[in-house]
C-alpha cells in the first residue's frame, strides 16, 4: 500500500524520493507473531545521501553501504506524540487490509510531513544534537560529526570531534571506548581526504 502513495522498494528498503539527495524512509519492525495476530512498530526516517555516503567512507567495514539506510529515525507514534500509534496490532480476522490501509494513512498524514520537515542539514543536525533526541537515534553522535563535516567543513568537524574526545578523556567504559574508536577513524578520514 505504501507504493500507492509514492514509496519505492530500493535494495530491500522502503523509500520515498523527496528532493535531490534526500529520501524518506519507512521501516516496519515486527514481533510477537502468532497464527492469530502480530505487532508492527512503524519507524520513519530521512536519508541524506551525502551524509550516509560519507558515514560509510569513514567506516567502510560497516555493512549498510549497499542499502539505503536512514540518517535519522523516529517511531511514528513519537513523531506524532500519539502513544497508540507506536505499535499496530494486526489480527488475522479478515481486517488485515483495513489495518494496512490505516497504517499507510498514518504514514501519509504523519510520516511524510515529518520526512519533508527534516530533509535538510539544519534539521538533521538539530535532531542529532541536544535534548530533542527522543528516542536516541542509533549512532547519533557519529552521524552528527559527519553532518557537521558536510555542512561546515573539515575544521569545524575536527573541532567538534576533538571536543567530544575531551569529554570522554580518561573514561574506559565500553561506550567511551566505542566513541573513541569512531573518533580515531573520523580524524584519520579527515587527514586522508583534507583538501
């Protein structure tokens, strides 16, 4: 049904062309399927081709390079601040088509406007930083560094990542170690590609 409102399947992902270099994205996570029913958790997002391409250039070992992966994501119910839209229960009682149509309409009414509002570097940067991360996007700090590089250039990106490294100086917890490894890769990428 998403196809009927402009979405396309691209390498196994559901995307909506928005503007040059920008795509909307929908993920339909599921759980708890029985012969009687199951639950869908719709996730919406935005793909910035330049940010994603650079992100995978920094970390070429990651598997997502060959697929359209979102730069930012948000559960549909959080985007609308409507808790009942966070999960959709599909029942095997002859109403699946109606339930799918209702979910598609929610993506049209809530998801597509969200995608259009967030299809800019300013919007992505704001979403990836500060208190407005609800819930936290996967790899937000990494994608924020790449967004700063794309938007403001090498020196701003270098200054940002060094400030982030200073925050975790002396910390050895797993999260800090992970962040430090990314920072090292990012700085090496900046050194390799500096103009």
